[in-house]
């Protein structure tokens, strides 16, 4: 099949969604499918290249996500005429993909990660007017009918169904690279990290991007309560410095300034991430909302104890030793961390999320559109 992906971000931009689509595109290409990606062009990136059998067209749009919606349309229309299927995702790539599908008569698949309708004012730092505008723009995305919807969790599907029942929506979970997130492979490096960072006592890790929806503030507020019960406890924060989160990163930096036992670490390369996760004694995922929850699933894959918010998709992806706590509740986070440090967390059956299964289910969905 010839599949055209229309994606706001792709390699070299790195994030959870970008990993999902890079893995899917390259897996499809290895399976013999013809894969083309139209995406925005970050500063310094090539305008056109082939990477791991995937053809990439990057559109100059002054790195503005809203301009990408308009500027990508000519290239999307051109390539759609040769495509069997168009695959896109929320938010800004969805309208041009849908329009190209209608004009060229091609089926369009929409992957939905999260639905934030009615929540923009609660999950972001936006003021009332910007939050309302984004809420309206998101609603517009779901007005037209796409040929099929892929939801990355059961929670996301419920959110989508709550707007308008979508009988054409399927749950296809994201995957975890279990070869990369293998405990035995990274244990030696994790011991060196502990020594280098001086993590000689119980260490709590929070990592990822510092967006408002990640709830990192609540984990920080919980830490002084932990220190009262767990001697010499450490809090290791490994947070993205992406320019989109600069203001919130600086706010967190100011928040932890002068706090005893807190280490604000620079972002680490993806290849080293498992060792840093293993350098901790437990991982806290204090998110207010998650479409899938990579940090929780990755930490569980490594066998680390995880304390996660009992919200959206997180109960679906955690396994092994974990505890679920109410979102926005520093007291409950602290209680769970203290339990992890003193008694240990309750063990649950393991769950796995395979990229091979993700690929097979996606191909099956594509084939159903060609019948």
C-alpha cells in the first residue's frame, strides 16, 4: 500500500507522539509498504530526505503550527493523488489531511491521542480567551467524519465517544520498545549514575515535558512531606527544555530553588533514559491527563515501582509494582512514596504493549478500508 502521513511533527522533533509515528512509519516501510510523510520543517532540518525507507517532505512554515495547516496543503494534495490511504493525527495536521482525502477521493485515518474539549482551561496555563479559542479549534477537528479513528487507549475512546459516538473508532495501544527498556541491559550504567549524582538514599524520579497537564508541581509539593518520613530522600527531576515549555520550566526551576535534596537535571538522550529511570527507587507520574502515558509504561517495563495519577489512561498502562493516587493531591502522592520507601508497593500482573501488535492492527485497519 502507498500510505501518506500528514503530521505536524516528525523526526528530528522528539516526543511521545513523534516516537509513535516514527516507529509506525518505519515498521510499515520494513513490511514493504510505500511510506511518505509531510511534516513541518524545524530549523536546520533537510527539506526532503529518505530516512529508514520513509520519504519525508518538510514544509517551511516559520515553525508555526497554525501556518503548517495552510502551507502543507499543496504538497498534501499532490501526494494524496498517489496514495491509497492518508493517515493523520490531532491537531493541526488533521484539517488538510481530511480535505485532501475528500478532494482526491482517498480514505483518511485519524489517530486521536487525547480529547481536551472543555478542559483547555484546566490542563494548560492559557488564559480564558486562548483556552476558549483552542477549545473551539479542537471541536472543529471533530466536525467532519474521518473514515476511521484510532484511539491510543480505552480512555481516549471514551473521551471521543462522549463528543459524538464514533462507531468507526478502534483502540490500538501504542507500544514500548522492550529491547531498549530492558532492566538487565541498563543496571550497570544506572549504578554509575547513582554514584555520579550522589543518589545514596531513597530517590524519587519525575521525568518528561513540564507542561501543565503533567502535574509536576504536585510531585514537588509532595516532596517535603516525604522528607519528614524518609531520611535523606532525593527528588530527581529530568525535564524537557523545549521552547514550548520554557516559561513553565523556569517556574519549576524557581519553585525548587533552595529545596534540600532536589536535583534538577538536564534532559538526557533517549538511549540513556532507561539507566536514569533505574537510578531511581520509584517513579512518580503525577499527570492530570494522559492519552497513553509513556513515562508510566516505560518505567513499568523496567520493573520500577510507579506512583501514578488515577486518571484517564494511566490505570490502563501501569503494571507490576504500582500505586494509583488522586490527581492534584500532594498528600496522597507523599503517602504513596513513603509506602514505597518503607513497605514497598503492591505487586500486580505485568502488562505488555507491543509495537508488533500495534503494526499488525494498524495494517488490518488499513486493509479494511480497501475492501
